[in-house]
């Protein structure tokens, strides 16, 4: 910089100021002060309006009525549905603006029908029952969340009757309950493991007497759910070391288990409500895994009669065998592997041939799921 030039510049400015006169300078000072005051007032007004708008928005949000949801269970409540119960009791659905009421119906086919007709917005059903339903009924009902990554189907047998592995079932009597969904996969399971269906005698029975008849030795084994029949039998006094729990999933069955389905018209009308429901259910599943004792306490409040120890054992079985699988640890809760689902559809079709085989995309819609990162459970 040139000092001489800088001083000359300062002198020029002073000269200009002196030529304006004190009156003009005063006027400019007043105008400048007025402009600053006006600007400050405008900023204050803008902030006030913004605050008022925020208050009004909060008030409107608080006054907004929650969306009423009717949810159907396909069987009486037990610890296996703890994630849904926790989403209700711990305010997870409420935080999504949902008011969820529940009902219990007699089996997955009835629950699917309720959702298809719009009597219920959501239901928890056996995904393999939905596969059969979609084949037999024109419908656009789909699953949107997989709770049981592995189906709980199992053959529960007495080792004292000579059954230690699935191959030992040949020549034995298998108790089969009416409406048992595991029978949909039994032909495929037998074929996959080289078992002749004709070599296994089936004895039809009511679900109410399934465990008592096995306990009494009137049959050699029964089909059922591993977290129900096996746990119930131990509760009836059958020694744990005398029980062989032959899980279909351990013998090549690809089936998924329980899944949440949604009414298609409701999903189209209220997509954000469906997303909120699944966010809450994801959080409820994570909570049930972290705090199983708390989960069981909440479940017991929704049961007519239940044993805390029994339901806690049931929940641990469900988490370990059906929910927190290696696939879920990799990909997160709620989703499917489309190729695996296609294979499972083929396995269901070995029982009764499809008239219109549904595809994986006919059965499951992943567009409402939270992002994978939000569904990872460790």
C-alpha cells in the first residue's frame, strides 16, 4: 500500500463530507437510524409470525385425532406375539398417531378374510395360509412385514418311542390336529428327506387333545408349532430329554412364518399410517428381544390365564428359533428374500397343486418397510 495515496484518499473523503454541510449529515444519520429500526421491527414481526405458526401447527397436531386401526390375531394371545403387544402397551403405535384395537378370530383363513373385506385393517397370519388364499381367492391382500423369519412348524416326538430324527418317523403314528397349517408343508418335507408319506400313519384329532395324547403315549409324535406343543408338553411333565423337536426349518423347509397383512384399500388411502405401523412394530420387536421379562408381563395382561415362567420360555424359544435368525441379523427384521419366498411357494404347492400359482410379489410388498438400517436387530 502507498501511505501517501491513503492519506490523500482520507483527505478527499473529509472534503466531501465538509461540503455536504451539517444539515445533510444529520438527515442522513436520522435516515440510517430509521432504516435500522424499521429493519429490526420487520425481523421481529417475521419471528413473531413464525412462532405463531409453530404454535398453531403444534396445537393442530395435538388436536389431530389418531387413526383408528382394527388388528386381528388369528389365535389367542401368547408370548409369541409379544412385539405387537409391546407396540400397543408401550405407546409405540400411539407415537405414530395410531389407535390400535385388537380382536381374535379362529385361524389364519378367517383373519385373511377379515382384512380382505376391510373389517380389519391389519392381521397377523401364517404366510403360507396367505399363499393358499391368494391361489384360491381373487384378492390383492399382501403381507407387509414378516415377524417369524422361520415357520414354527415341527414334529414333536417322544424319544422313548424310538424317534430321534425325522427319518425315524417312518412306521410311526403321527397325531395331526384339525386345521394344522404344518400339513401344507409336510408333503414337501417328506419328499425332500426321502420319507414315504404312506409309511406314516396319520391320526386326526382336536388341537385340544394333541399334547395330552402324546403325553399319554397314544401317538408317537404330533405336528404343531415348536414354541407351543414342545413348551406345553414340558409344562405337562414330559421330561425335556424325552422330547425330540424336529423343526421343519432344520430339514429343508423354506417357509416363512407369521406375517402382518394389510387391507389394500387402506394401504392406498393411508400409506403413511402403514409405514408408521411397521415402524412401531419394528421397535416393539427390538424391545421384546432386549427386555423379554417386561414383554411377558405385558402379554400376561392380555391373556385370560397364563404362567409367567411358561410364557417366558415360549418367548425365548420364538426369539431364538423364529425371529432372530441369521437372515434377520444380516438383512433386518420384517423383509423377505424373494428367491427363498419363491421356493417356499413351490413347497406349499406340493400339497395341493395351484390353480393360479402366486408369485413372491403377489404375496409380499416391501414398499412400506423402514430402511434396512432401522430394521437391524443385534
